[in-house]
C-alpha cells in the first residue's frame, strides 16, 4: 500500500517472489489470519471508496502527503461473510489471469514479427569505433556526435533491409498529423507522455478544461492514430488511440501518425516493431541532448521499416487487439470487485453477490 506521494490504493503479490522487497514509500502488510480475512478482499476494500477515504483522512502534508505506519494500523475493515470474500478472490484472480493472457498475446505478436525478420535472437554489435569519410558522415547527416555513427545502428538497418521482402520509410506509409484543436470548447480529454504505459503500450486520458490545458497540449487526434514519444524514445512510450472520442488532445512531445489508405504496414505492426528492443536501440541513434534526450519528428518519419507478408501482419494485428481486449477486461473485473465491496458495505453481502452475478451474465 502506498503511504507517500500518491497515497492509498493497494495491490497484492500474486507470485512467490524470492527476496521480495519494497521501498520506504510503500508499506507491506501481512495478514495474520487469512482464513478470517481474505487477502483479495482486503486489497479490494482498500481500493474502494471506504478504504481510500480512511487513508486520505489520516494523511498529513500538502505537497507530498504521507501516512505513518502507526496510522495505517488504525485503519478499519468490515468483517464480511467468508462466502462473499471468496467471490472477491475469484474476481481478482480472474482479472490477474486475463492480464497474464494479455501479456502472452503481446509477446506472441512480438516474437512472430521478429521471427519473420529473422531477428528473434539478434544481439547488436558492441563495437564503439566506426571510421567514415566526411561525405559518409557529416556531409550526409549533418551530425558530428560520435554516438550517431556507432556500428550497431548500421548493422540493425542492414539486417532489416536484408531480412524483409521490401523496406520502406515511416513517412511513406503514415501521415504526420499536426491538427490543432479548437480552443473555444470547454475541455478535452488529454494524453501526455506520463499517460502511456511503457510496459504494455496502453494509454489513459484525463479530462482537462481548455483553460487549464498545459502549453504543450497541441495536437487533436482520433481513434487509430499512433503516438510516438519523442522524449527518451527508447523507453517505449508508443501507443495507439483506441477510444472513440472526438475531443481528444495529446502533448506536442508525441509524433502522431495516421495510416495512409495505400499503406502496406498495419498500425499495430508498426507499434510492436518500434517497441521491440531492436528498434528502441535504433531510436537512440537520433537522440539530441544529454540530460533530456529527444528525437525530431523528421528523424522518426525517416526511420527504415520492413514490409512483411500481409498474412503475418494480420496475425500480429489480431494478437495485439486480443491483448488489449483482455487487459481492458482485467481492468473492468478489478472495478467490479471494488464496486461489489462497496455494495456489500452499503446494502449487505447478498445484494453484492447478486450484483456480481449480473456482471457474469
């Protein structure tokens, strides 16, 4: 449970981790009598409004709120029927399984792509020295930084060209979207880099009044657009807009791409490709700056990408869509578990179990 900064909320360790540890901003709670108090119910309760309100009430500090361990010991939890607690456990476990299945589908999609390119077990060169003439270096690229010319980048690009039936550039397959938004509207759902989950490529948005939008809120996007973070691009903050929302704005720190009608590369394939370790490595080639490395839109647009068999692309697309669907279902099941706890506290366990039953239907 988080006890500093963004306090409240709880998570449960689902695997037996050897040497599991956590930092001082998180408190680890171990339930003494697990037959009487189910850990899954316990976790869901402290993610519900009744758990969060208790923690918020005990918090001190404004800029960096925190809760002491002594105060956490005072938190109250209702002892509901064991049958109900077991229903919550089933929901949380099903949510976890869907999340694991989601990860498996994504991994299958990535492996399918890398296998098609014969790069599944590729390890880039560690050689640091490259000897190039003026015309091959500054004369061609305008770059004087030695990092740009590391042999591994040439090696990656040559293998992409060699192992694909045909190569192309992003700018030939995707439109670069720069559409500005109408500032006369009251507000927009806004996505910034921090809203992109670098572990799985999903995203969330937050509704912000137009007058409160940051200066960097610049580009109006729509469902199907691909966002590529130009700040520390090797982190993999690359996501596809999957929501039907006409009032959606994103940070100017994204390169926004929209698939052309004549494109020979699926959007999902490009997302998976750019999130592979190979392409995250390649994106480092174009970094400018040291403390705050970024890449330029034109560098993203000129990246060489492979054109692979359309049947393989379709399989990758299907796996990615299934992965995101399962992740969304996992998220919804946790919401059901949380809401069921709230219903049980307000109206009783029997009413809450009926609520769960309707969800399953």
